[in-house]
C-alpha cells in the first residue's frame, strides 16, 4: 500500500473521529481526546518521510482547525474556562506557507511538540487533586518549606556554632584563671607549660581535622547526590523507581489485558534504562522524538528504538488497539534495543 493511500486512510479516520466527538459537551476529557487525535495526525505526517500528498495533508489540517477552533469554552469543575488555540492556527498557516522541506519539517516538529506538551499538562490536571483556595496553596507551600532539605543551611550553621562554643568552654576549663603568682622561676615555668599545652592541643586538633574531615565531607557529598524524582513523557518516576520496576508494572498491565498501557509503560522503562546508562538525558520537556534523535549516531540502537517508538505512537497516541502479538513484538524489540545500547 502506497504512502499516499495510507495518508488518505488516516485522514478519513481522523475526520470520522472528529465528527463523533463534537456531539458531546466541551469537557476536559473531550478537549484531551481532540488534542490526542490532532497529535496522532501530526505525528503520522512526521513519520511519512515523502510528504508528497499535499491534498491529504490539507484535509488533515482542515480537520485539526475544526477540532480545535481558535477560541472555545470548557466546562471544568462546574465552571466555564476560556481556551485560546489561535497559536495552533497560526503555526499551521506558517507551515503551509513554508517552501523548503527542511523548514516545513522543523515547523511540523514544533507543532507536534507543543500539542504533546498541552496533552501532558491536561493529563497532569486530570491526575491532580485541584487545590481550590489560596489558603490551602499556602499551607502546602509551608509544608514543603518545612522539609529538611530547605533547612539544611541553618542547621549546618547552628551545629558549627555549637561546636566552636564547646571548644571554647573546653579550652577555658583546661586553663582556668588564677591569681597572679609572685615573680620568679615558678611564674616563668607556668607560662611555658601553658604555651606548650596550647601548642599540643592545637596540633592534636589540626591532626584530627586532617584525618577525619575529608571523609566527613565526602560522605555528606554522597548524601546530597541522591537522585530526585523525574518526569518522563508526562509520567512521574520516584527517586528509587528503576527501569526494572517499570517493566514489571508493564508485565502486570499486559496480564490484566491493558496492552496499550503496557506498551507505554515499557517504552518509558526503556527511556529510563537508557538514561541510567548515560546514553540519553531525561528531561520533562523532551518528547519521544527527541529521545529517538539523541541516539541517531548509534545505528543499531536507533534502528531498534525507531520501531519501538513507532509502535508506542501508534497504540498510545493513535489509540490503535494493541493485540497480544503487538505486545510480544514490543517486548522482543525492548530486549534488542538494550543489547544494541551496550554496543559501541
């Protein structure tokens, strides 16, 4: 089947899906579904390397404009919220006016990234508890500021001050004040003894600092390097969460029959594993296409990861139902990508 035929089929499916969704009220889920369909259509154009069928492309853009009008109202928690989509219409106009293939590709990539970012923000809004008043927001901020990491500097300063005061008290007890002695040899010997004791004490303190201070600060440095929580493709990963944990969750989802979610979880596990191996750098703003582009110079890994990326986009963003053989193929591709990632 030719690329032009595939684009026409994708366009027809996209238009049918849009005509169904506009019957319902403009809720947050409605808006999210329309964003997802628009994102799937844009990414399908990115996957198609020829981009030769301008008629299908024009039809897809027309449907995107219909799905996401410049201005609309959403019903959120019983309130009406105004949404401004004019940026999308302006971006599509710029794309259609562009002449060079490279410029068009860059513009299309930017449009896809913006739509994906909005989808992720909507997903976060759906998952959040929704802090309704300012007092509750202040209370949460105060709770965060009470955490130990925000009070670390003050604690260190007070501990150092207490250590210095304890040293001064110890030194004062070691050399208590006495009444002046009568002049003579006894007074001279007492002063010499005091100077000697002070010198020995300072030498002992300097030795202890030289011996144990590097180890103390090295251990503190290790504690400060504890990994923080990460957000990959809109999903929050806890500091102690590993790629193996994510893959195990994917297996559980697959056994329960949710193969589409299993593929997404396994794809995030792959990104997490590559990030731990320092092959890619994980960041909240990056898309799956950014991670794929980061391994382009590693030909074996790029080839395996491209297949997994296409499968992930097809089933997650494209809402194409996943079958058992799709999940098995994704698992096999996951192992191949990890093996390819080990090769230089």
